[in-house]
C-alpha cells in the first residue's frame, strides 16, 4: 500500500490537530489510543504470564503428590516377596521424584515465590486419597486450559491489532527529515510511515519476542525451537533459536546472521499425513554459519507472518546500510 504525500488536507484521511501532536483518521489511531492499546496489551501479557505461573505451580503440586505416593508404594512393596515388582516400584518412584523436582524448579524459574511453592508442595505430598488426587489433577488441568486460552488471546492480539503510529513533525517516509513536500508549517504531517504499519509493528514485535516453531535439522530430525528474528546493533538481521529442557527451562541459545528468506520450500516427508497437513507451509532462512535452516508453519497466516516479516527486516537492514554508505 502506498502512502502518498499531499499538501491538500482534503485528499488525505488524516488531519493535523495542531500543537497537541495527535492525529485522527477514519481507519487510523491517535497516538493516545495507540499508547492505550499498548498498555492494554501489556496487561494482557501480564495476565497470561500469571496464569502460566499458576499452572506451573499447580502441575508441580500434582507431580509432587505422585512422587510421594510412588515413594510410599515403593517402600511398602520393598518388604514383599516380589523382587521384580519392588524394583519397578523403586524405579517409578525415582522417575516421579525427578519429574517433580524439575516441575518445582521450572515454576521457580518462572517467578513463583518459594514460600508459596513450598506450601503447595507440602500440602500435595500429604495427599493420599483418590479423591484428593483427582481434585489436584482437575485444578491443574483447569489452570493449564486457562493459561493456554490467555496465551492464545495475547498472541492473537499481536497478530491482529494493526497498530499504527502517526508521523511526528519532521519525520518523512524516506527519513530525510522533511514534512510533506518540504512543508513543515504544521506541527503534525498527518501521514503514516509505511514501516510502522501491521508488519512494521505487530510482525516485528512478534518476531523479536519469538515463538515456538518446528525446525528440521540437516539430518532430518525435527525439534521444537523458540525462534526469534531481530536487527542487532550492528544492523544485521539475526536468527536466535533456543531449546527447552523437558521441564521448560531454556538450555541452549544459538544465533546466526540471516541472509535470505527462502519461500515455498517442499513439504517435509510424511507431514501431509498429519491432521491439518494440507495447510502446513514450509520456509527456510539462509544463514552465514548454518546454511539454510528449515521451518514448518501450521497455517498460511503463520507462514506469511514469518516470511513477510523477515523479508521486511532484511529490507530495513539493507536500507540502513545503504544510507550509511552514502
């Protein structure tokens, strides 16, 4: 979409409001409204994080209860005659304890208070009846569903809100510091910078924040990665991939310089047989150190967010580089 310049205010949908520094339009937003939307989005993200934290604590409680029951079962079976069953119970108790410890550690890493976490775990390990375990499990399941709902809502807002920032005085599309056709008499030009449209704000914010996406290695192995793409201080487009531990803790971070977006890559073998396989799309990011890194998107929309967003970042980086060379 082209945003044309014009001195005739009747030919544009945006109006200057004078010294107030805000603008309104039929389809645009004032600066105040944009800031309000940003604050609301921050609140939504905070609610989503708190819900995830509550879910993590609840799951840690369930895991602790299971570990305690498994340990009690192993202790009671140790005095029996079935040695094979006793070894199995001990192995299960050991595995359950490991999982519970990792769940507690993950909840603490997310920001759970130690006192609250200790109270939940202490209460959970004293559970013995089937009804109590079912109650703990149902509460954790509800917390997980609530966290997933809020997380999906927050992500949907990032994708759907076409937030736009009005151009302030002296900022032009080309970055030359002039107003409309050199006219800087008004305190506000009433234009929109093309970079600050949907892809300029929402997509770049989503890519920089990162999200989980399926990656294929050069050997054909599939791994879920937390992937983000951003422009660093040196003006390079960077691909950052983080791996998650089984308990949710981040263990590895790898960064690579992105050179090119490769669109419409062939489907990975066998992926079309999965549910929704016909909607999956594939793209690659050509990097300096690792060559082409391949990713799978579950929908055309997700594919467009990544391919168009990264392409835009590459264009911005190239424009900045060329501007500095002049």
